[in-house]
C-alpha cells in the first residue's frame, strides 16, 4: 500500500496551542498517539450537495461531492475515487457512480427510474480508505420521490392508538383515501399489508365508504424490527395497481429509552444533570413524558428529536423513572444508572458569548492526581493536571483558537483509568462569509446574473463551491430536515446513530437551539478512539487502500497445476483502444494489481502475462468489484406527500428532459440495440425469437457494477413493467395482464430455454449480455399461450461460447471506470434552437457543482429564467483550501 501522510495538515496544528501543565508518561503518550493518528491515519469524510431533496420519477438528481481529510478537514489529498450508491425506497441498490475526485471535489448525477417506485430513496458516499474507520464517516442522505403522473391514490392514515396486548402491537386506524383533486375514492377496495423487511406480518382488504373513509384495527407481533411499514394497494384500472407505503409506528415497549448522566457518571449528594434519549428501533425519535418516582418536581418531557433532560441531586443509589407515551395509556418503568457513593461528576458550561468553556468537576472521595485533556477530531487543544480541592476542581478551556466541531473532554486518573467524558459542540468564527448579488429581472426567459464573493472576515478567501438555483414555488429549502455541509462535516459524521433532522441545530444561534444541540452531545456518546487504545497504541486496521485511481486486481493460475507452481512474471494491461498501457509484476502467488488507472465508463481491458516457469500456459482472472451495500433497510415516510407545484410541471419537465438529453441517455422503450461486436453479433444470431419490444444491455448501464441480480436492471427501465424484489426472489408484472386480485407472471427464458424466476434471480448480472422484454401481443404470439403474460428473455455471455475467457496468457474483460458526468442543461434564450421552442417549466433553473472563486474570492455566473418561475431559491455551499466551510441561502422575489 502506498504510504501517505498529512504533514502539511499537521503543520496547521501550531494554530491550536495546547496548555500542558506537566510532562510525564501519560500526557506524553496521549500527545504522541494523537499526533501519530493524524499523520498515519487521517480520517476522510464525504459530503454531497444535492440540487434539491424532493423529486418526481424520471428526474435527474445532481450532486456535488466534497471529500475532506484529517482533523482540520482540508480538501483531501488522499483518495481520488469516491463511490456513490443509490437505493430505492425499499433499500435495494439501483446503481453506483464511481466519481473522480480532484483536490477534494467531484460531481455526478443519477436518474431516478421513470417507471420506478415512489418513496424515500437513499444515497451513500464513501471511499475505500474510509472503510478502515467504520460507517460512521460515510455520507448518508435520503430524498423524497413521488409519481408526477400519479395522484389517483393519496391515502392519509391516522393511528388513533398504538398499544401492546399479549406480545402483539395493536393499532386503531382511521383511513381517508382521495385523489390529487381531493375526490374521495368512494366504495373502493384496498389491499393492506403490514411488512417488516421481507416478512409480511399481516394482510387484509379494506372497504372504503362513500366518503373514501374506513376505520379498522389490526395486530402484528411486537418485535423490534429495524423497519416496518404499511403497504396500501389500489387498483386504478385492471391494467395498473398503485401502491403507497408509509411508516408503521412502534409501541412504547419498543422504545429504547436511555438516561445518561452528564459525563457518564453521577454521585450521591452532588447535583447532576441526566439527559435522556428515546428512539424507536428504526432510529426515529419517540415522544415521552414522565417523572422520577419519589423525587419532587421531577417531571420531564422529551423535546425535539426525542431528547430531554432533568436535573436533581441523588440521595441514594437507585431511582426509577415512570415513562408514558402520548398516543397510548401504556406506562414503563426504567431504572436509572446507579448513583455512586464515591466518584466524580462533571458539569460543563459553554456560553456562546464567553471566551472559554467552563468545566466543573466535583466528587466524593480522593481519586488522587487527575489529568484532563481536550481534543477536536484528534487535534489536541488542552491538557492539564490537577486534583480535587475540598471536593471540587474547575478548569477553563480557551475557545479562541478551537476549530468548529465536537470537542471531547476526558478526565483520567494518573494511571490512565478513564473517569469522565463529555462532548461539547464548539461554534467558532471560522465560517466563510458568502455574499451573492443578483442582476436581472424575473420575467420569463430573462437573463439572470449572480456575483459570488467568498471571504473570511475582511480578507478574500478563494474556494470551491456548488450552486443550486430553483423555482421557489416548486422547490423548498429542506435543509432543516436533511442537513447541510455544516451539520454533516461538523456533527453527524462524528456521531454514531441517526441525528433527527440535523439541519435544525444549525438554523441559528438562539439559546433554545444551542440547548437542543447540547442535548445531542450528551446523548450521542461516541469515541473516535478510547483511552485503552491510546495507552496500548492501537490504530485502525488499514486493510483498505487509498485509491488514487481505478484499481484492477486479479489472479494468475497454471492451466494445469504442477508441483513447481508459478514462478512469477510480468503482466500488462491495455485500457480500451490505447487509453493507457500499464505494466506490473506478480509473484509466485499469482496475485496482481493495476492501480491509479484513469478512464471513464466501462471499457475493454486486455491483460497479458507470461510466467517465468509456466510461460503462457496460464489462466488469468479479474476480481470484479462487489458493492459494499447490496441493500439497506428500507426507509418510509410518516405520511404521503403530494407537492402540487412540482407535480403540476411534471409533463413539461419530462418533455424537456427527453428532448435535451444527451444521445447516450435514451429511454429504453422500443429501442433495439444493433450488433456492433463479434459477441453482440453472436448474441443476436442466437435470439431465436428476434428482438424484444425493449432491449437492455447491462454493460451499457452506468453503475451496473452495483447490481446484485438481473431484476434490478429491469426495474424502472421499461414502461409498463413492474418489478417486485423480495428477499431471494422476484416477480414481474407487465401492464395489461394481472390485477390486484390475481398476479400473473411472464414467461422467463434463459438462452431461449424456459426457466423459473427463482433461477434467473441467481444469475450474476456480469454474466448477462442482454435482456429482451416482449410486451406487444403481436410479438408474444410466437411463444404461444405461455407468452400471453409477456416474456422476459435473458441471454448470457457464456451462452454463445465466447465468454471473457483467458486464452494463452491473455484475458479481455469489460471493467468499469469513472463516471462520465453529464452537464446540466441550461437553455440559452439569446439563441434560437429547436430546444428553446419547447415550454420551460424547470424546477432546478441552474446547477453548477464546481465553482471556483478567484484570488479576490469572486466568481460570476449567468443563466436564463424559465417560463414559469417568479421566485428564485439560491443555495450555495462550499469550502476553501484550509477547510473553512461556507453556506448561504437567498430568496429572490
């Protein structure tokens, strides 16, 4: 593995002087460990700025990538490869983008399947190097996707009560089902299912009355499923079923309620603060209230995000909290952590107007010499030794030179035993000032200009930024819910578990908001490293490399195994048609690596080797990359939303997207791919039944490396074809056949041989040459009665006997490279073209993922307004070379 350090980053440590009152073994160990960690194991973090967070099916999602490294979080000089995974509402991987990173920046896009599911889609972003440190640092985001062509079925559900009965969760439900126009679905029948993961827990039919209403109850096993949801299906017509999914609440018994003394410990006779956190198994917050039994004036109630606190002085070891839920009459008794007779407790005050953090330590007994040290992301900023005097010890940590972020204060005994730990969020004046001025008017198709200035104080601060301008009537600023560059890089990426609506904590500097942020610090305890790891000098395992480009790994083997085995030799790889020719060597174990490659899209790679002993009587194989997350737990909304303004422009936006799309981005409906290679010609020749109504070639689908089964490749790519994937199986319904009462499967063919869907599910997508879908009854007649429900025909690369096989020390394979990002289409109405003649009702008016301000911190941009927008929502995010972050939001009316 190449060895990279961040000596340049460490040089910045001089900006953060720390106070060291005494030098002995323990302080020196801590200092040396943190310095070595910063130099040898700089942590990377990723953040994606999206153009918006609510989309319609078929839309493009545009993102700008930021990758930072080290405690100072400067643009990463390490990894040049960022993986961005895209999942649907049920957590199934749809596609993956491999993004090239330069100076910590990159960009890309996804297209939401036009015929896909609605719901909450998820996005993850990470580098190979980040995998050494765990998923905490991975970027995780979700978006809302609605069907712009739908609206026939918009159910609203109210759970009147959620209770526990004999090991089951019982729900009393009121349902109202209407269309987008508000018309009730009078006297209609719905199918309702309660589902957790791949398990169906309950199913029934629901009969609506003349007002589209129904009241009913049902029960499911009371288990702590990581996700559970209701699935409601409505037969819009015999050819089409509309399905909506919403989150299914949990009972009070399933709430994880934790009471956490400040600093991790509390002592009898000493006033203390207990914070509490109440969350459901899926990580969403629970609202609770209650009191401490036997303690006067001890009532409490959870606040934002299911968090809260209570302050009192314990007079005994054991206390019990009586907890209630607002949506049921249920009660629970929760034992509080035992209050110690002897020991220490801590209280912290972080007044935003003060120049220091006050740490007050008190206790019973004599713990002897104590050591307190403080760090932000491993950057040591304060260390002092002391001891209790009359049972107390006070420390003031200067804030002047601290970077913004989570500051960890740890108190140890002289022998290194950890006693207390407290997280404190520091918000210092190290934000970039972003000022944006606009020129132009909001009349249809008028030119608009933006002037961006980035500075730090009164000094220009050149940086790299991303800019999204949207029609403010179609797009809302949802940053409070989804978070920002501040909330991710400074908060959530350094905490385990979900932080509910992280942007909320950065909306202002009001005392109430800061108090809520401090509750997050007290309830999301997390350690980048523990004190035992410091003392034992334990560092992360570095099994994953820093990738400076595309990496291809593989294996050389003897064609016929001999006692002597391989002798090692030279190996070369030709990328594409001469894009790059690289050479390497391999040893007797036959393993080879080509790293640092730079090319885009999936290309043909020709690998040639000759062994010192076996010569060219060898076989070569390449290890195809596997997705880190083949699937996630599904994520479901609390209620069905219908963004009327965004949906109203769906047809016009879809038409513009189709007309202005690049040649390589083509709707697969009715497309037949002509043979262009020997392998494609051979595949065409063995298609006994001809080409289908739609043909899909996996190797030409961007991000196909992320697919784990062939049904994912079909999903959302062919009009009228509905794909349902459940666990280790899948089913397909082609519009025009089947109904909500009776599902009928198409005929499945594998290399012209009829097979079951379960067999197709096991086929490796990388072994598939093409997939043909037959829908037209005139085309399916050739299959007889078996094809009455449509046909899915799969042709493998091996079926023609011309698989990617190693011959005489040479192997030719298709291997994916960096994503070739498309350019955002921004019409120029000072020019007359066929594209400018169509109606323009864009939701995102302008998107530039990579904007560099000059030495004066300035950048100029221009775009044209749409036919519709009367208000502009401008959101700008970014950072400079020192890792200082900036963000601004402006509404122009």
